[in-house]
């Protein structure tokens, strides 16, 4: 399963949170590609994704990793998604 980390772990309204899966590796040393998705944002296939939000609440961020193998016997293998929750709080003035 991919390793996902978000910084900061709690976002403020009007700010951003960046989530990354760059710590994930393919056990056989191949290339890894990622698909990030959230409950309030379009998916991205980069190694990281940046989120922002205009209301207080939480966002569920999921990432799926796929290895770069395209040939037999295994073909490309996808992991089950790893999900983390990012909480959003009002900005302090």
C-alpha cells in the first residue's frame, strides 16, 4: 500500500495542504505511478497533490499506487488505496 503524508496535517481556511506519496516504493524496484483523489477535488497522477478549502470541515484524501511493470507474468499491479483525513479550521487573525 502507498504511504501518504500531508503537511500541514491540519489546514486553515484559505491555506493549502500538500499530500505526497513519494515515500512509497515498488518492492521489485520498478517505477511507481500514483492517483490521488479526494471527496472535493479532481484526481491527479503526480507524486503529490495540493488541496485548499473554503469551509471548515474535513477532506478525505486517497492515493493508489501502480507499479510500472507492463509485461507478463504479472502486468501492472495496483495497490489498495490508502486514505487519510485532513481537517480544516478557521484561519487565525
